[in-house]
C-alpha cells in the first residue's frame, strides 16, 4: 500500500472544502481524480504533498511525494539539464546524477535541448521537464495537478501519451488531477469522481487495457458507456 487516507477533512475559516475523503492507492497504480472546479481536488493534493495540513482524518504514506504543477516551476537561470540535475542534488553522487539525467533526456527526446534555458523552449517542453523532474527521483508517490491544462490540443495529447507510457515502464504510483473526461479515461487505472461538496462519490476501475492510443480509444467497446457514466456523475444526474 502506497497511500491510505481515512476520513480526511479540510476547512478554511470554518468553511468545509473536503468532507470525509477515504481512499487507498496501490503500488504502480495510476489514479485519476476528476471533479468540477472548486471541489477541492488541488487542496487534496496539497495535503498529500505536505504543503498544508488536514483538519482531521488519517493519512499514511509509504514515503515522500513529489508534485508536478499546472505551470512548470523551472528555474529560469538554469538550463534544462541543470533544472533536472538539481532534483538529484547530491555532491557525492554527481557523476551518477549526470548519467541519470542524460538517460532521462534521451528517453524523453530532449537531449538536443539540454543546454537551452526555459524561455528558449516551448511550453510543452517545459512541462515535459516539469514531469520528468517529479518522476526522476523515483518517489513512492507522484502527484500531478492538471499539468497539461495550459497546453494546446496536440501537445496535451503527446504529453498524456508520454506520462502514461513512462508511468507503466517505471511502475510509478501516481495521483493525477483533471476535470477533463477524455484525459481521465486515457490515463487511469482508476477514476475517482469528486462532487462539488468535497466528497469522493464514485470509485471506478477503468476497464480499458493500457497502454492506450488516442486514435483508437474512442472505438473501444467500453468507451461510450464509461464516458456517459462519468458525464452524468459530473453533472449530478
């Protein structure tokens, strides 16, 4: 068990945001949390990451987490390579860290951009670096808060495929927040649907085999029913 949450609540100035959240995440599982804007998805991730405390409830993690945000928090004065190296900042293992960064750059097709600065590369590339940085230290749990929301349609699809295949290959446990139904279906082993009152209303296991392809996924027999079910849950019907 990588993550266990029981009866977790959060309030701000006596205004409840999360109400009795309970869930478990197994090793190597890709869990997508979907819900309307303002339902507490980001607050929940911040609690998991230790950025803010819960008001009540029990939270047990197998180890530290890393988090990829919607906008890539790269250091503008550092190159792509340096932004990744700082994630493995241990002087006693400098040589090994450089080799590991080189391997990640090669795997993600970013090697030619390694010595460029963030302002010199596209938004999609910056987010790819952001995602790699969250994964490369091999934490027990990675958290991603709508990391592709600001990207255009094609770049978003490329990075969805990149993250899905990387997560499968590394067997990383991942909790991913979105409000986009096709993105949730494309990525998830499980989809947790949050309601506007800060509760997890439904826990669905995605029946579609992984890895998935954008071009063929909508033609899968289970896709239309799953899409319709999620749409109704999100609309409150």
